C-alpha cells in the first residue's frame, strides 16, 4: 500500500523509500562516528529493517552504499569550451527532489544557447548567459528549496512542524489555484520565468 515515493519525516529516524522497477531503494541517515564497514554490515542492515519490517534478517539487499550529502554549486558553469550541467554543475541533497529536474532545465536552457552557435546565427547571450541564468536559479531556488526540504524531513522547524505541513498540504489539495501553483513550483516552471528575467 505504499506510494512509489515515500518521505518519512522524523527527528531521529527519517528515511526515504523509493520504488524502482525491480526493487525498493531505502535511504536512511547514518551515524558519522561509525566506520564505513560497520555502516554497510549485516548487523546494521538488520537493525534498519527491524524497524521497518520487524524482521531485518529476512530482508535481502542487493547493494549498500554510503552517500555523503553535499550542497555545492560550481563557481562557473562555463569555462572555455567546457559547459557544466546537472550534478556536475550543482549538487544538492537527494531529499530535496530537485536534482534531476534542475539538470533537465539546465539542458533545455543550454540547448537554447548552443543551437544558434551551432548554426552560425546570432548567439542570444551565448554561454555566459546560460551561466548567469542557471547559477542564479540554482542558488535562489534549487539550493534553498532542497535545504528546506532536508530540514523538514529531519523533523526540524519546531515541534508542531509536521502538523502544520500536513494542514498546509490539505489546504493546497482543496484549492485548485494553490494546487496548480504548488505543482508549477515543484516542477520548477516558476524558475523558468526567473531565468528569463536574467540578462
């Protein structure tokens, strides 16, 4: 009965459950005082899944990896003939949910700047314009939003934050205008207008 994407917010044991075609991906926080082998051990796997299923020993895992969360943006997305897009240009925590979407927006923006150059037409701002637009959006929207999402899923923002968020989402669900605005923001369409305003 789980949705394909599940964010479980809790100050002590937040996690993410993602359904991919043949298995579930489970993302959990780790104890930074433990070494990598301990964190990937069967003992740790059993402890995590004991909390999820009640029988961690019976859960088979196909892959265990450690991911250190980063929030970084390159100083420039363009250097001579090299152009950065997606994760090579900006890393944000995976709990923000904007990494791939932001990379797709980078690619479309870059294409708009490259196509005229490849066809020997006027460049419409060129690659420097791509750099200005996408770095600004990355700082003002993507990084800000993913940091806020991470705070929330970790159970931050005050003791009643979860109830406030639940009530806010229910209100959005009931209001066609607010629901559309929310979806447009989550799909980063809002950021397109922001990028267009940057010369």
